[in-house]
């Protein structure tokens, strides 16, 4: 029997962790590393700059700072590792409905 090790991309890891933590109604993780090539924090192979949008009822009653803090706690290993920049939009379903 052979085992194949499948390496998840950083975007897949981020998505998986955020899905598990926030059970989002909407989750969008975009790797924007290519747009930052040659800039500070950019690395060969990308996977350094991400834009994340989450709509979750678990954000209800939390300040913007607390929402960011919770996401940063979940993604601590990635932020200490490969991820250089993380742009976050964190909304409740009600807040998201007002933006559409």
C-alpha cells in the first residue's frame, strides 16, 4: 500500500480553518500574491498576500477589532509563516444584506 501526501495550498488551508471555525454563510479566499510580485513580503511561488471575506452569524455582537482578532488567532500559524498580508472583510449576514 502506498500513501500519497497531498499538500494543500495556503488558500485551501485558510479556507478549511475558517470554515471549521466560523461556519460561514459565505467565504471567499483570494490569493492576490501575483499583484504584489516584487513588493515587500512577496516570495517566489506566491501564496503570501490574501484577501478574505467572511459572512458569519458568529460575528454578531463582536466589534470589528474582535472579529479580526479571532480570525488572526485561527490563522496564527499561517501569519507566522508564509502569509505576509491579509485583508479581511468580516460581516454578519444582516450586515452583508445591507451591502447588496
